[in-house]
């Protein structure tokens, strides 16, 4: 049987739970990257076990820590509510049912300073591991175990090949690419996992590709 060391002993973290604390913080931190940093309020819709035990396990403080960019092993995690006040970021929690989702799941809604919002739904699946299942209207399978690009674009001919060309020109190999669209010729979301770190210069080059709307990069290191 193949068992990850993270599943056996769990991640380095501020406790008490790898699923309800460390996983929650990581999930919210990845959601922050996807949504962008210019937000003023965040709503957390808690599903299943998250909804029933979030106060006792510190899931609420972990989620707020994540949207502030605080790492799972940072002692500031337990002070996340107070830190959010310093940055004038407000938040709320509510219960909801997410059909077909893992027991430790949450819908994180970022209310952006420009008046828009971003919905990200994901789960903490054990051992500090997470999966992002939905970004706004698009189904995803982001595990944040490899460097990942989240690219919003218009569904136009040649966009994907132009994106791939930028990566190839920068010696970045594509491991996995998934594209989802709302309808033919409308909005699309491209998720790309790469074999190497994506630099800020590459991100800026991708933003210049015709019909690309936004580019967010989830950087994974060997740390």
C-alpha cells in the first residue's frame, strides 16, 4: 500500500488538526492567490464537519489566517482575527450544504475592492493536503502539489497555443493542462501544472497574451 509520509505523521503545523487547521489554512491561502489580494471582506460557507466543529478545532482562525497569507506553521495563525482587523479585512462564517463534497469543505467568497467577487470551493482531504474543486463557474482539480498557473481567458482560437509558446520559450514544461469554458466563444479557465517554478517575469509575459484576462501563479518549492 502506498502511503505518503504526510498522511502518516501529518505536516509541520500549528494544531490541533491537520485536516481542520493546517489543511484549512493552506486551502484558504491558495484561494487567496487565485482570487487576488485586493479584497475587503471574505465569507466562509462551511460544509459538513467544518460546519459542526470549526470553533473547537480552530478552523475559523485557520481559514482567516490563510486568506491573510499566513503559513500553516506560523504562530500568528492563532492571532489571525486580530491581524485581520489591523488590515481592515472583515469576515463571516455560515453553514451550507455542498452536494457531493468532502466533509471538510468550504466555499470562500472574496469580495474584491473593485466591487466584484470570487467564489472558490475546496476541501481539506487529510494530512494537510487540499483540493480546489471550483473557481467561480469553473470546475477544477487543483491540489497545489506542483507549481500551478490559473489563467482566465476568452475562449478564442490560438490562446492556448500562445500560452504554451510563452512557457516553452522560458524552458517550462507543462505537466498537466486542463481547460474549462462556460460556453463556446465565451469565458474559459486554463489550469496548468508545470515541472518548474514560474517566475514573475513569465507571469507578466502570459498576461500580455492576447485574450488573456488574468494570470495567477501558485508557487510550490521544496521547502
